[in-house]
């Protein structure tokens, strides 16, 4: 148990910032055990039919709930729910359970449980990148079993009282049965910063802490629980004094956020003077708030794979062309960098069957996959070439490892342009073609890549994962993922300097590009183009307004020689603190 015995404060992992308190509600409706029955040979076909009926009903119920919540689902959720739909329709999954019923002569509930345990066990052993996929599998299994057991779906919809939710694990579809308008905060045992619970909590601006064990044994429903998602702490029945402190922390958080929102709504003058460009990473253009769109210099990473998800077939060239054209026309004279579909690894696509791999994140993903899948790559490139007539289209290649891959893509793009021209299309020129630096080998070959590419964009999420050999979703090793480690800074410097020497534009589009301390470090390393998720813009601009690039550079000079990430963080923190105190006084 991770409770401190002397006080009522519990340390967990903060996964979504903010402070809230209220009465505790335990997530109901979990099936903790299922009956296990031996069946006679004659009963097996009937049992398979019963299972198929429940599977169909589970898919129908799930679809219905997602439709009901449709307007509220954001891209991150859609991405998760696409995986669920895939499982409900997966013949291999269905047949494996049917085989367990037939071969084991057991009831459907037990067969499902066995198959779920088998699959999650395999994923655990294979590659922990799949930790979150295990939650999806358990989620789907729970739903089918609940239907088989005729249990009503427990729901936290209805009622009027706001509450703090505790669940050992919040499964993705649980969010469909919780009334978000009453949800003040979330506490879970399982789930790291990149887990479903974290993605959903951040999307809905709800403070959340995970890593809290045994809460049920310490409290009863209705107890007051306070959640500080910024510091990863939970209080059980906070005292009046603690509530005062929490109130202050809450208002500090709200004020800070308000300040950021105000900043985000106006394009910062300081940025222009320093030659800094703030770009966005997006998945869904429609979800962008107009004031955010108005305040940025363009789209630095459009994750086009989301256009391909949540459907049964590839979108056609024509459909893609209309879509890309719509985006570039609405963004006007600013740039849009479309990344070529990046699937494989941890990003499945239901209608693309990728053979099982022992190490998917080291396997057939990104450009490695699309080069061998012309049905996917060619219509997308043709659609982008055609859309480039209507605005500033840039094309970016994910997971590039070698210069040959870049050359192959360049050749293909130019060939496709010639074909289109022969077919009577008006294609002004070749749009800039850039590469993502996500693989350490590419980072070390960045000068060669910069010499032949039109731009580089450093994807620090994957680059960090491969550089430190750490899956960020694996809590066991997550502490070793250290984007501010001096070694990582030296690697980034290598790429930025190489691009500068070649006069090639370079940006960062990983999460680092929007977080306060990393933004300061990157500015100091000479970076001027930052592409970030919309929610990070205020935080990044806060730093960009406070520091001139040459001040950041002077600071970073000291960082490169340090030995640990903790030392780097503490120096950056000190600099930010001093500067923000000075600007407030
Ligand atoms: C990255 O890897 O840093 C990146 C931006 O790509 P994604 O997060 O989509 O993998
Ligand atoms: Mg990536």
C-alpha cells in the first residue's frame, strides 16, 4: 500500500493536471468472477450460438453508446474505440473463443475469460508497448461477459451530485457510462501518463492521479477525496486546513490556465521578432477552436492516419483530395505539413492486417509499411499533389531510417507528378518533401538527410523511445524515458546543427515542443520551429515570451555538460522561476 501511515496524503502519478475534491464514487458494474461449468458434448453448439449472440449484442451496444456520445468523442477516443470495434469484428478472436468452448467443453463466460487472460499474457510477455492494448481486450471481454450473465450495465449517468471517481482500472468504454458533467476528478490504480485514462482526462480537463492502490480498503463511498493531478497526490478526508491549501492550489491552477488561454488567443509579437514559429500537431481539423487556429503559423504535423481510421475501407484518392484541399483552403496562406499515413507498431488499422511481430515498434510500421503497400501510398501522394495547387502543402515521411528511403520517396513523388500532368492535372511544382527524425540512426545521419530533404522534423516521442530503449507506457521503465537528459539534448543539437549547416528547415513535433522546460532547452539549442498539440500552445508561448533565444542559448550551454536529467531540470526550473517571479514583481 502506498499510503503514508502518518498522514492522509497518498503519493501517486499525476496524469492530468488540476485540483478537485468531492465525494468518492467507486466505479460499479465490474465483473470480478465468472461461473465455470463443464458442458456435455451435445450442449456445445448451443453454447457457441449463445456466445455469438452475446458478441453481436456487445458490438451493437458499443456502437450505440459511441453514437450517443458521438459529438463528445475526440480523436484520441476515436482512436481507442476503433481498436474495440476491430476486436468485436475480429474472426480470429471469435474463433479462438469458440475453440475454447468446443475443445474445453466449457461455458462461454469461462472461455472468454481464458482467452482474455491468454491474450493479455501474450502481450505482456511480448512487448510492453501493448500494455494499453491489454485494457482494450479486457474491456471487450467484460462487456461480452456482462451480456452473457444478463447483468445490467451499471451507469453513472443521471443524478446531480458531482463526484470523484475511483476505479482500479478505468477501461476506455467506461467513459461512455460516466456523466462527465459531474465528474470532478479521477483516481485509478493502473494507467500511466500515456494511458487511456490520462488521454481522456486531459481531453476533458479533469484532474487525474493513477498508481493509487487499495483505496477501497481505506475509504467508503461518500468519503471526501481530493485529487491534485499536477503533483500526483490524493488526500483522504482532507482537513479544513488542507482544504484551504487545496483551494489555493486550485485557484493558482485556474489562474495560470486563464493566463495561457488569453495568451493563446493572440499571436505573440515576441515570437515574430525572434523568428519563432508556433505550429500545431493535429489529427482532426474540425476539432480546432477558431481562436487557436487564428493564433498559429500553420500545421506542423497533420497525422493523416486518423482519416483512415473508424471506417471499413481506405478512403479513395478523390475523397482524400477533397479533404486535403478543404484543409489547405481554410488555412489560407499558412503551411500545412501532411504526414504520410503512419500505421503499424502501436497504431492499428482495422482493415489492414499486419502479421504478428515479436517487436512491432521495431518492425513494419510507418514508411517501411507504406512503401510496400502502394494501394495506400499512391492515392495519398496523388491526392496531396493535387491539393498542393490550393495552398502551401508539405509532405512528411514518418520513420525514415536511411537516405535511400528518402530517395525512393522523392523519385516516386516526382513520377506521380509527371503522371498527373500527363493526365491533364495542373500541378505547380513538387511540394516540399521532409523526413521525420524518429530513429537514432537518422538522427546521426541528419546531415546527409538534411542535404537531400526539404525539411526535417524531429519526432521526439519515438526518437526518445528508441534512443533510451524505453517504452513510455511501461511504468516499470518509464523513469528512464528522459527527454531532457544531457545525452538527448546532445543528440538533438546534432540534428539542429546539421540542418542549419545545410540550410534546411528543422522543427520538433514531439511532445517536447510544447512543454515549458523542453521548449526553453530547444530554443537554446537553436530551434525556431515548434510544432505542438493545441493544448500546449499557451505553455510554450509563456516561455517564448519570457526568454529571448540568446538568453536560452546561454543557459543551454551549461546544460550540455551536465550528467543527469535531474540536474538539467533543476537548472531550467530555477531559470523559469526566477524569470516568472521577476516578471510578476
Ligand atoms: C513522434 O514520434 O514524436 C511523433 C510526433 O509522431 P507520433 O507521436 O504520431 O508517433
Ligand atoms: Mg512517431
